[in-house]
């Protein structure tokens, strides 16, 4: 989640969906693997025996082998197997072996074609290097807590397709076979593997090395295979939960205190048992090994069959979600496995949703701070409403797809009912246990269960519903237009587009299966999640039997589905008035209050709703104290506040912001170490926004805190001022205070955290409300080219300055006044030059701003170089922004004028 970490269970982190699959003419039935890692030389060698079965006639054998895995072609041996006794029965002639170009696939070319249903034994010797990063087989170190000696260890991370780095294999998730492992290790080390140790012998050649032999594993995919060789100690005290259907949970650790291990094991047992109860099926595990490695590189978790390799710091955290997610992965991901990477996002989303449910069941979801699922939902609404989603961060597309899938699963759980959903998931696992699955298998299992439970109309097919949500990269907007005389309403759907212009191709073809859930004012039953109707990929539907003319309705209460809802003006008015009463506000649940605010503001921003209606919806906030409801408000204040090029409106908006936030600011009071996280976060946000708006008590508190730093005997040593007080001082404080901050940048000690310097430079650049400060900084960074500002610093300064209208207007004036010098200095510095031109001209939203930027363009036409197209594009885009401003700014200003004249406002 955004705001909730979805860490390491992510098949989709590597671009492997388009990987060429192995031919399906041959399948492995089992692997016998011998690996001999050498700690000293940091390499390994080994051999593998693959029991293969021919599905089709073929005279080629394809398998995976990494480019850096050395295969001794002369040692490759292929023998026919006697089907009756399983013994080899004659050699098969191999003409040659070769690698496919630019693919980690090795091909054996045979003299004769082998017939289908035949079985053979393929024997291959291999060798390779042990990695230093957490991929394949890797080596790293930790400090032994007992004797302070650095200890080496080996571990594996074969996700998503790294088994081929260590041994030849059929490295695809849908191919599951048993493994028979023998592995060499130094004498004083221990090997941890999926199955118990069978026996150990001394290595016949390597001194002080032993070979461990393990019991054969159940069938598993190559990415679920793994081992660890280390000197970690096992925690083997009496189990907290003694149950025959639970595996023994071993915690391998670096001599952690027993009281901590006791708590960790207890927590793991509770999580494991809760998950097992959710799935109503136990895994065929005798033991489950949790291997806590200090400073595990690159990744936080590596999950294998019956094993979890974890960074020690993660093990010591108090939360439940992260470990629940890894444990759920044992059922969905390892025990049942996606057939191919195309279902990786679904696998990840289902795991994450169930882990969230487990977390809520165990501790009420306390660690989410009430932000699940709203944080990821708001982020998706924002990203997927752009003209070009993911245009800047390509990796975001995969994450967003997974988040959207998770929200869809959540919607199904609510509309089908918890019992039906859980039984459907159990059915899904039972149908596929030890095997692989496709996404359609999940929707089919849920659909059958829902029909049996009469939770879904037989005509509805969840596969069709799922495809309408998951195959489209957008989210819908539902509009409700009531006919108050007839008690009916027209329900319409279309794609939600927030960013202008709304010219997305094929948007008229985008339609969803949408459950329309509805709450009436005359009953206010928010627990009823049975859809009033399903919109079956139609643009319009009609609903009837609505309440009387003076009673509102709420659609999609509690954000059941990931879609926004718009209403006619009268329904919005009734909602606004109801929320302004103490009784009414208490009758509408938190998530629904937050949704009404979020939808109203975003619809107004998108041009779907009059801004006066959206601003009316904020009036109840003066008496609102729930952090979940406030969470979207700060985003709106920030986004709208940045659009005001007109200083008079900017000042009025600040006054509105102060009046809105002052009651909350006073209620939250000073910091308290015993406060919950949500309260601490809310206080920081409230301080930041009310101080930046110019609230005098907050500015006074900020300057008092800053004075401590001013009077410090060694101000370069550290910064004693709370972060939320820095910006108000640089914004509203004196030039002397601002210069003091600038001096700290110029004298910043190299041994201090550079992130502290970056934060301070951001505040110095992005906060000032006076041109004098901004011009001084631009002269230092751009004209005087002082040595303590790197090029990255200059780009940061420009980025931060132009987050506010005072900044980008000052920058454009600065460039106009100093054009000749700036042009000579930076015309050949492509990145910085483009950044200057883009930032100075690209953010105006009014006709006056456009005229200023166009004049600048005309005056220096032909001198922009590679930035010429940037400024031309900026001027084109401004036309849309001007239209938005002309449509909305007068409405906003008129509303704020009326508001300020009717309220007893005091900035004291």
C-alpha cells in the first residue's frame, strides 16, 4: 500500500511477464541436487539429476541456466529410464548443447527423437560464483553478539526466477516438483532447509567440510526452494501453542535475549494460527523456520517453503501486517502458486488483502492508523485520473495495478459478505492445493460460492466483473441525478478524469460492472452492503423507491468500491446541512464522512461539481476531530492553494484555512510523548498548514523555537527546532532568520546527515513568501554560482521555489532581468537550463500569467535551444489551466468572501 509497505512478495518487480516460456514438450518429475559452496573462494559447484517426462515427441531438451552458470557440456548425460524399475536403461546420444541468444535457456540437441510418455534421467554438472547481493546464492556477514566476531553466512533468494543462477532447472512458477538435496557446509556451521536433516557425512575431499542430506521435499516451484548456512542459534524453548496441526516454529537468531524471543515466537504462533483458521486448512509442514539475519542486504524478507529469511530489525518490530503477509504467502504463492507471472499482481493483491484482514482480526489494525484502505485508494484516484498515468514512474504502474486489484477484492468481500468470501477463498485453496492456479480460478471459486449462498445472482459472473475492473487502467465516476417528485434516480457511469483536458482515447468505451450500494436518510443503515443494483457495463440505469424529497441518499458508503460518486445539487446540500449538526455528524461513519469530503473536492477540481458545493462540504470540519476525515483535507488545501496566482485570493484562502484549522489546532494542543501515532501525525500536519497560512499564535511559537537555535553556541552541530516550525519561520519570519538558515547550509558539517541538509535547503527555497528572499537565493545559486551549491542543489532550489506562485513569478522576473548572464552561463547545461525554463513558464494558471510567460517567450524567441519545445508546450497547456481558473476562481473567491463576512474570524 501507499503508506503501508508492500515489501518483498512481488513477482512483478522484475520484467518477466514477457519472458519466453520453455516449450511444453518435456516436464520434470523430480530434482536431485548436490551443491558444494566454498566459503573461502566464494564459488560453488554441484550436479543435478532431473527426472524428465516427454509430453510430446521431441529431439531437443530446453531448460534454464543463467549466463554466468558454467555448465560442463562434456559431463552432461541423458539416460532412458526403465518405467518398471526406475533404473537407467541406455544412454541417449547428445549431439551438442548451446544457449539461446540473449536468453537464459540452454538447449540439448539429441540425435534421435524421444517419444511421448518416455522418461529419462538428465545429469548435469555446474559451477558458479556466490553473489554479494541478495539474488541467487549470496554471501554476507553479521557481527556475533556473543563474541563480537564477524561471521559469514550463505543464503538464497530465488524469487522470482533466480534458481537458474545456481543450478540448471525448469525455472517457471507453474512447474512444481520434489527436491532431494545434499549440500556441503563448513564443520561448525548449520544448514537450514525445508525438510528435516536425514544424515550427515564428512566430505571426502574438502577439509573441515561436511555434507548434509535432507528428506525429500513436497512438490514446489523453484522460486520456493532455498536454504541458509550459518552459525545462528535456534530458539527451541517450549512452544507457546501446542497443537498437532501447527508446525514447530523455530526462530534462528543472533543471540537475542530470551524474553524477546519468547514474545516473537508467541506473536508468530498467534499469526500462524489465525491465518490457518482463516483458510481452514493446515499446511503439510513439520516445522517452520524463521531465520533472523542482522543487516540482511537488499531485501527485508525472503520467503521459501516452510522458511522465512528476515532482516533482524523487521523481526523486532511490533506490527502484525508484514509478517502476516509473509505467512499468508506460504498458502497462496508457495502451496498454491500462480501458473505464470501474468497472475503475479493478483497473487500479491490477494495476499496483501488477507494479511490486512488478519491484522485487523488480531489487533484491530492499530498499526494502520485508520489509513487502510483510504491511503492507497486516494493515491489511485489521483494517479488513474491523469491524462497519462505513470508517465514519470514506470514502476508505479505495477504497484498501482496490484493496489487496484486489492481494492477490487475488498469490494467483493464486502458485497458478497464476509462468510461467503472466506468460504470462497477456502474453496479456491482446496481446489488448487499443491498445484498452480490462474486468475480465473479465484473468480470462479468465489462466484460458485456466492451463488450457492444466494449472495449473487446466478446471471452475474464474477470473472466478467473482475475483467471490467482489472483490465482497464482507469476508475469510474458514478453520478446520481434524483427525480424528487417520482422518488427515482438516474445512475450514470463514466471514466473519472481529473486532469485536463479530458481527452483520453476510447473513454466512452470504458464501462464497469459496478455494485450500487445505497444508504437512505430515513434508515441510515450503513451495515447493509447488498447492492441496490448492479450496473452491468451500461452507461445508465434507473433506481426507484428512494426516500422523500427532504431526505438524502449516500451511494458507495464506506468506500465499498473504488469509485467516486457525484449527486445533484439538492442531495449535496442536504448532506452538507446534516453533517453540520452534531447528531448528524455522529450518525455518518468516519470513512463515509471522509469519502463525501474527498469526492466533493476532487469532483469540483475535475469540473464535475460547482466549487461552492465542495466548499460547503467543509463547513462541518470546524467540529470534526477524527484524523481519518481530516486526512484528505490537507491534500486539497495544498493543491488548491497552489493555484492562486492572484495575491488577493491567496490571502483570503489563507484566512479561510486558518479559520478552518484553528479549532483543531487548539484541541490537539502541545506534543505529548504518550500520544498515539495518528494524533502526532495530525498535529504535525495541522501545524504545518495553519502556520504556513499565517496563524499568529503558531508563527509566534515557531519563532520562539527558532530563537533557541539562533542563540545556540554551536548552531552547526544540530537543529533543535521541530520540523513543522522551520517553514513558518522562513515564510513569515525576518530576513535575518532566513539568512541564519542559509548560513547553516553554507557551513553544514560533512559528518552530519545529508538528509538534514536537504530538508533545510527545501525549506529555505520553498517556504519564503517574500521576493527579497527568493531573489537573494537565486542570485547566489544562479548568478554567483557559489561553491556550496552543487548542480543537484540548484535543481532542488528551482523545484522548491516554484511550488508556489510567489516562487515561479519571481523566477520568471529574475530570468527576464538577468537573461544575458543566465543564457551565457547555462545554455549548454541541458538539465539545469531545461529546468529553469520549464519551472519559470510552466505553472501559470491565469490569463495574466499566460500573458507574462508569452511575452517572455516572444522577447527571447530563438534563444531557448533545446528548451524551445518545453516553453511552447507550457504555453499550450496553460490554455486549459486558464479555462479552469476563469471557471472556478471567481466562484471560490465569492464563496470565501461570503464565508469570511459571516464568520467571526480572528487571527490571534
